[in-house]
C-alpha cells in the first residue's frame, strides 16, 4: 500500500473543499471563534489554512495509548474540530512577530495571526492564533486588499 505524501493530502483537500490552498501553517487556536471559546477549546493545535474562499482552522483529534485507556469506558471517539471564515467576511489580517532580539530572549512567543472579521450577525470579531512553521504570506493571502494598512509585521 502506497503511503500518502503531503502533496497528495493537499491535492485531496483542495478537491474536497473545492478551493485553492493559498498558504498554510501549523498553529494553535487561542480565541475568537464563539463555538470553540464556549467549548473551552483554547490552545488546540491544528492546520491554519488560507484558501481562495477564506480562512480555515482544522484540528485533528489525537489519540495516544494513555488517552485510549482513559477513554475506554467512554465510547465517544474524538472528533475533528474546524471553523471557516468566508473571504467576504474578513476585514483584515495581521501577522504579529517579535523583531527585537532582547524581546525574543525574555519572552519567546510564536508569531500571532490576528484576523478581524464580521460574523453572520455583522458583529466585528477578532480571531487570534499562534503560528508555527511557515507563516509566510498567511496574512497577505487573507487580506481583502493587498494594500491594506492592517497588513503589518510588528
């Protein structure tokens, strides 16, 4: 049986959602999506994906042997957690990175992706995620206007 490559995964993902993946990274959800916040799903890791249709966060459930033993009596299998912000609802996106070496030494933080968006009731919300590995072009690909003043790196 042939093992699936990352290229296979992304090709199949694009086919599944019917959109082109513009940028992607691994990261951690922090706050700003009501369902996740209400469920206490803060600090969960997943894929941070910018597509031609908007922004997607996709958390894959993890099961290790210890979790499987602890969950033996509970027949609920862990479920994938996702959310999607359509491109037309995104107001701005900003990647915030620490540039000063002294700040990096004393406060080591991953770059943060801050997305301002309108929810289905037109209220302005703000999603915050920490981004690891390859955050290049993530904020740029989400911005409705490439010349947006919110497209900043601190």
